């Protein structure tokens, strides 16, 4: 899968995801942080699932209806657990994410918000 890791996600998670065969780009490697609006737009434009710790992307997607290619929000995971947890989520919810779902993952709990259907 094509993944965009937000800068708040531990950089070591990228190696875990790449080792599993995923195409990963990290915003932390960019020379300048372009801000959340540009990050979500670039992820959507490149067909990348956005992985973040930041709840602002969910607001951009739901309230402001910004296009996206799926969002994973991790809540409450220590840095070294983030990569393996994302792999679990991609394995279990990859089809949902590819359809544009927002998946919020907390220890012991996963919430899936399906994509909104066009009117």
C-alpha cells in the first residue's frame, strides 16, 4: 500500500512498513512542514493512506470535507509500537482504508468511520 506518515509518527515506523513491502513517504523528511491542509491534499493526490497521531486530519476530512485516500489515527501507542500497529491495521482494515475510511486505533479499541457516500 501507499502510505504517507505524518511527522508526529515515529520515524522508525517507516522502516517497519517498508520491510513489509509498503511504499512509504514521511512528511518528517520534507524540508518544510507544509501544514495539515497541504499534507492531506498531497496524500489524496498520491493515493496514500495518511497515518497520523493528529486528530485535526479527521476534522479536515469530516467537517471540512477534504478529499483523502484513507486515514489511520493512532492514539496512545508508544513510539516503537506504532509501526507494528499500523501493519495490523493495514492487514485488518486495508480494504476499508482503500475505500476512504478513517480508522482510529487505541489500545483495545478500533473505530472505523466509513467514507461518506455522495448524495
